[in-house]
């Protein structure tokens, strides 16, 4: 059976629940008394925030930092997300020469531990994205290519037309698929920082069929009210992620995390006049 494409699954959930929020889950050991407390809290935040989330985005670094135990937590978290019907974006920012990229794609988009989607780093060249795109397209998954990251230092390397070049590659890689399938969104998405609100219209226009992942809401200072230009006219086509601003909204209070997620959801909907 052909798997339902990631963008379609995410869009359906987004429209059904009325949310454009991506729940970031980046558990920090120094916030907890024990590893068990970290695990219990992270899974509880997932549960409590799921009704307000279109998808979930665990960032590998925080799980890798906890060793094999952390990778098991990541796997358990993904299993819990699946049971809640939450599409999973693994934020691994993988990228390497083609043959190694193929191994990454096997691991994170096809294997037993796979998520639904993976963030990928295009620095090694357009051809190194192909194994990720092929794996995503074959499995109903997606890739999110780093186009314009949210951090202030991104300009060091991403300025001088580099982000524009990457955006062209993203648009090209997704083009055949949308022509073939007739769907509006391809499986080749892009990461564009929510911290660049004045550029969002430009990136939206440059990649008309890309699902955009916008990190930076909350802790990095981005405001939901400034992000409407990232979306397609019907209010689909983008999700906005917040991690610390939800998981640690008020100490380790799970209810406060749920309230923060709800409030981000409402602010994004208000920005879109929904
Ligand atoms: O450009 C990027 C790409 C990825 N990220 C990741 O998103 C979250 C942001 O966390 P907050 O706590 O909401 O600031 C984190 O996992 C980053 O690695 C990003 O911030 N910017």
C-alpha cells in the first residue's frame, strides 16, 4: 500500500485540530533531579501538549547527550507520538557525502528507528540531498533542508546568496513530485527561522511547494503575530516550533507546558485570522 505522504498527514492533523504548532521536545538533564524525572516529564509534556500540536520535533542532541539511555528514550517518545497520531520530525541536521547520506537516510527515514521526517544539512552539495529525498518519497516521509537558520550567526555562511541557492534546490527537488502527484506540498520542505519575519514572504515565494518548518518561537524571541507570511493563503504550508518555551514554560509544571502550547497555538491562529 502506498503510504500517505507526510505533508498530507501533517496538513490533515493541522486542519482537524486547528493548530500550526510544532512541539519541540529537547529535554535538558540539568533541569531535573534524575534521569527518571527527565523521562517522566518529557513523556508527560508530550501527552499534555499533543492536542495543541500539528507535529512533534525532538532534537537529537538532547537524546544523544544522554547516551544509549537517551536514544532509548527517543525511541519510546517516537512510539508514544505515533500512538497519539503525531507526525514526527527528527531534528538531526544530517548531511554527508552521498554514500554516508544514504546510510543516514536508511537509519532515520527507513529503518526500525525512523521518524516521519528528518532535518538535513545541504552544506555538502545538492547531490548529497538525493538519498534523503528518495528515502522520504518512498516511505511517505519528508526532509526539511536548512535554508535559513534562526541563529544570529547564520549570516556568516548563509549570506551572500547561499540560502537563495539552497532554496532553488529545494524547489527543484520537490517540483517533479508535485507535478506527478498533483498535491500542493512536496516531501522536500525547508527550515526557515521564525526569527527572520521580514524574509518570510521571500522564502514562501521561492519554495511554493515546500512545507516550511519555522523554529525560534518563544525562547529565541520570534513572535507568532509576525509569521503569517510563511503560510499559504489557506493557512497551511508551515509549522512553527517552540521547545524551551513549552517544556520549561514554568519550571517543570506539565500543566504550564500545556497552557504555553495552547497559547502559542492560539497566537498563530490569530495571526492567520483563523
Ligand atoms: O534554524 C534552526 C534550526 C533548528 N533549530 C532547533 O529548534 C529548536 C529550538 O529550540 P527553542 O528552545 O524553541 O529555542 C532546537 O531544537 C534547535 O536545535 C533552531 O533553533 N533553529
